[in-house]
């Protein structure tokens, strides 16, 4: 009797999921297994580039890697996985057209990633924009550019300053990088807006901890704070946002100010599907428990607790960090680990399928690097710290090598080269969020989202 083809289901097409599928296609023999990947998007987003997308340094589409273009032997299902019933080897998927679909499998790979961590703060749901998806990065960029256009029409005062006030919540790499990039963009925009000056800008970085960039040591962290302050940034450490309602930020220190753009980058939260809608073992943080070889296990310390035919990696998995001297340490949720875990996961899946020994995940950090705006950066590897222009070049060099596929590497490089000669593109496309407005209003640029035309009042120049 012929052996049935193994059905492998990958939940999530982020770093770990994409690389698992990509490498499986290279390693699997024809007819050895069928691979299906479920993800609501048709692309993988290279998230380390999102801060540069917000600043217009990289074209938005260039940070996305098409799943269908690069996964030719994988079945792509566009939808959200809503639950996993591993006992019966089925996953329920709500496809993008709204239909519910049950998918059977033999082996499951959970790489659904994490979600933005939020808190019950008044006004957050109405005002804040996250930074995990390229759509969010584009919206941030367009909102800031549109704010400059609006502010240039106003006289100096409270409303003009409110429009040009930006608050970033979160002092991790995402928060610090988007803060530095937007500050760099805003100050460079002043050359194109003679009506405005540096005093009109107000940038705030808020973090509940007493330091930023926990992945670097204390001295480089303090240097980044001082550097951002010298450029005009306001850094609020040991501080929380207690309200963001009605376009006004209230801090736990008692400080309050009008705000135009709120970016929420306060870390990762557990994926709700993984944390609450699966029979796979999860820890107290809502992460799938796995062994060092990325097999799911209710007790990673013993072979007997391993869950057959279940694997997990990336930000939704509690992966033991064998390279850390700290007992019980877990790998941090970043692209460096997710990419390498995805590659190893593919190799282990094939090895397990062929009855061979699987390998544990162990990766010594290559260091950490962050951009703080064009020509500015910070890099640390153990005791080696590099600051400024060289660190910025290292950031660009590392990430252009790390972004998958030569096609994307070349596209990103071409944009960077063109920016050297022509600068950033500063055209906002805010109306892309409501593309039918002009059509409904007969081409009236002042129409609202539904085509309604506002009452216009005449403002006369005092001169």
C-alpha cells in the first residue's frame, strides 16, 4: 500500500512561517508532503524596515515579500486561523471572504506571530496607530505629512503646535527607531515649509521603564536618550500615558499636552488564537511551549511530554535560549531569531519526516543595531559599541542582506541610492484611505468620505 502524502499546515506567514515554507520547498522531494500556509495577507512584511517606511526612506511595497510569487509549491489560503484542534488534527479558518473553513492536517506549524500589546487607556482605540503592519507605517507617514500641510496654513499658536506634536509610546527598538526616523523626517521637512520653524515641532517618547532599548547596556542606552534630546526630542522615562482622549495626552507625571499623532509601540502581546483557541500547551504569557528543537511540548524538560506532529516558532513560541547563560531564558521576539528558527524548523520537519534526528535551536546574537534617522544609528556587540554614521551604515547593510529575495534587496537599494540624489519623497497620499470620496463628490477635493461637501468659511489675511 502506497504511503499517504504528509499534510503540513503552517499557521501564519510572518518571518518564521514564510521561511519554514520557503525552505521546505527547497528540501522536500516531489510528492513527499503537501504544504498549506494560512495568512490573511498575501505577503510577509519585513518589519525592521517599517520605521524607514514611516519616514519615506523606503517604498512601502518593497518591505513586503509576496507569498504567492515565492512559494510556488505551497497552497496559500487567505484568511485568519480562528482555532486549532490538534486532538482531531483540524484548524478552523475564517477566509477573507468571511466563510468558515475546516482544514485537516497531519502536522501543524504554529507561526502566527504576536500582536501589539495594548492597555485600557482612554482614547487609545480612537487615536493610536500601531507599527506591526506596512499599512500602519504608511498611515503614520501620510498623517504627519498632511499635518505639515495643515499647520502651514495656520498662524503660530496652540493648534499649529498640536498638529505637529507626535507621541511614541514604547522605548524598545520599534519605538525608538520610529521616533528617530520621524524626528529626522520632520526636521528635514522644515526646509520645504518656510511658514514653520523648529519651535513648532514637539516630539515625545514615553516609556514606563526607567531606560530605553533594554537589549543594549546602560551606557549606550543613555547615549541614545541624550542624542534624541539634543535633536529636540522629549524623553519621558518611568512614565505612562493615562489618557489620550480627544487629541490630548495626559501622562502619569501630571503633564498634559495637545497631540496630533499617537504611535503605540509598547511591545508584543500574545496572539489570541494561540493563547485561547487551541488545545496545544501554552505558558502563562500565552506562548506555545516548545522544546529547543521547536517541537511542541507540555514540559520541554522531558521527551515524554512532546506533542506529536506539532511545532512552533517565532514570536508566538516560548523557545529556550540555549545560547544564554541564564537558566530558563527564552529567545527574545525579534526578526533575527524568527528567521533562523524558521530555517531550522523546515530542516527539522524534513528530518523528522525521514526518520532522522532533529537539531536544537541555538543562536548566538550577532549584536543589535538601530537606526535613529538618516545618518544616525547605534550598534552594540558585547562590549563593542559604535555610534553615529557608521552604525547607521551597518544598520542598512545588515538589513538589506537580511531581507529575503534578491528582488527585494535590489529594490530597496535602488530607493536608497535615488534618495542620495533627490531626498525623500514628501508627497502624502492620505486620501488613499477613502478612494471613492472624489468620485462620489464629482471630483470635489473638499468632500468628506461619503461625498458630503462641508460648509466653507472665508478666512481673510489680517494684513
